[in-house]
C-alpha cells in the first residue's frame, strides 16, 4: 500500500471514530441551554483560566462588541464571572464560575468515560499498538506546529 493511500485510510478511520463518538455523545450536548457561541466561549474561558473580551473575541473571530451579549448571558446563567483586573482596573477579566467549570468538566468526563469503555474492548496488544501510533501522531503534530511557527516568523 502506498503512503498516500494509507494516509487516506487513516483519515477515513479517524472520521468514523469521530462520527461514532459524536452520535453517542450528542444527547447531553443537545440538552444544554446554551447556544454554540456561548458554549465555545465557555470552553475558551475555562481553558484560559481567565481572559478578557478582546482575547475571547479574537478566538471567536468577532469584535469585542459582539462578545458582550454572549458574556452577559453566560454571567446571567451563573457560568462566567466578570471581575476587574488587579493590574488594570479598566480591564475586565472573564472566568468560568464553579458552575461553569462543573458543566465543562461533566462534558469532558462523559467523553473520557465513553472512550474508556471502547478502549476496554481492545486487547493489550491492540492498545499498545494504538498508544504507539498516537504517540507518533502527537510528535508529528508538534513538529508540524513548530514548522508553522518558523514559517510565520519569517
């Protein structure tokens, strides 16, 4: 089998794994009382620890003005807090509240639980092979990311 053909096969297999995972996990996501923009914002804020409207807007690809309403609704739902920055009182820092972190953690834990159940069906040899392959994929991704940074710096 040629390398290009093997790459296509791997991409197709990954797509099938992703589709199966999404179908199983869709229920909890569909029941969330959040819009996609609110959910993206909550995950971004949670991942950052704390951030401001400008950083959130840049991550979403919109203007800070557009994020104000999203953040207002997340604050109203008790998922995000807005506090003054100790170093610059003109700046507001956004942080996920305990309730917001619990929601994010719950969604992540459901994914991990599902993957644990699926992986438990595999033999030790299959798991070792998969771990080796994923380790190689992570290394290649890091090398690619480093290569892109070098190109961007030029």
